[in-house]
């Protein structure tokens, strides 16, 4: 028998999916309009893929799936910013036409350190299970692609993630290439739940559409197994994530920019 709480979550999830479909349709129309304008002007537009995730990154990624959403006319007052000022430096805008050649040792262990304004987030990477993803992050980190970029999205209703990896900070940026989905049957994904500590790829909702955007799960989140899980946050990193989450997000509705100033000063991938 379905409990009242389960029914509430089901209705909220259905509402969320309808919202995502409307947003997807709106984006499609906007892309078609922009393409027509560019053609008329004789301008070639080279855009990077929008890495939203269909549940946490589809609409930019995720928003309020799994929990009832209520409209709020006035966002709650933000809590004090728990983070430091960003290091000096500029975001790079370089993109590439194709996925980088495989250069990592698939049998070796790799870690990624996100030195953020809120503290260091160390991540153990799942190299053998997601080699294309780890190889891409190794490449992008080596190019300084993530340095000085903001983590642009925090969800606090139903799905609990911090989304990063977009140099534009808009939720639509990417490296210019896509990588294949990997490790979607990871043993950690049980009952369509991405457990706290999971680091996974955002995507457009289509297969093999990941780019550079990724999300860090700070609390168990129910999602379809469509987002490549490629890393696990360390215990100390989880403390940082929870500090960011505790500061809330900007809209007061459970999906928006973090109130905390989360900037990746430096991203480093290291072979253990």
C-alpha cells in the first residue's frame, strides 16, 4: 500500500518531469530560432553542448524532483556566506572539437582535488569503470579548464546536489565535445538512488551527451541511473559539501545558485 508520503513524492516527481519537458521544448525552440538568425547573418556559431541533467542536470539539471514544490513569492533570506573570496585569475574559454585521446593508465588509481573557496574536496576516481570520463577530466584539469569556475547550481528539495564544471556559469557550457556514458550499473546505485558522496556526470537527457558539467551528491538522491558515476567524495570533502548546502540556494524554492560563493580555484587530477 502506498503511503501518503510516497504519494506526495510521486506527485511532486511527476510535476517535476512535466516542468522539465516544458523547459526542454523551450530550449529546442530557442536553438532553432538562433540557428535561423545565424544563417541569415551568415555567421557560423560554434556552441558548446548544454549539459543539463534530466533530473539534476537536465534542466540545467535537476531541480525539485521527488519532493513537493511550492511557489515562493519571496526567497528566504540567505545565510552568511561560509566561503572565502576566490583566488585571482580568469576563467578559460577554450573548447575542443573532439574527445581527447586516451592517455591515462586504465589500471591505475587516480584522484581529483577541487581546491575551492569553501575548502578542498578530494575525490577518488573510478578509473577502470569510467575511463573515458576520468581521461577527460585529467585532460581538462591539465588545461586549467575548471580553474576559477563557479559551481552554479545547488538543489535542496528531493534531490541534493551541487553542480559544477561550466566555465560560463550558466548551466549551458561545455568543452565542445561529448563523452560516452559509463558505469551506469555501478553497484553503488541501488533502487535508483545516487548515494551521498557520489560524483556523476550531468547530461542533456540523451545518451552519451556528457561534457564537463558534473554534480556532487551531498545527500542520498533518487535519480534514474542515467548519469555516469565516476568518483566518490572523501569524508573531509563531504564536510565541505554539507557546509555549502547548509547555506542554501538563491531562490528559496530548492533549486538555484548556491548562496555560498563556491569557486574552484584549482582542479588537479593525480595518479596515485
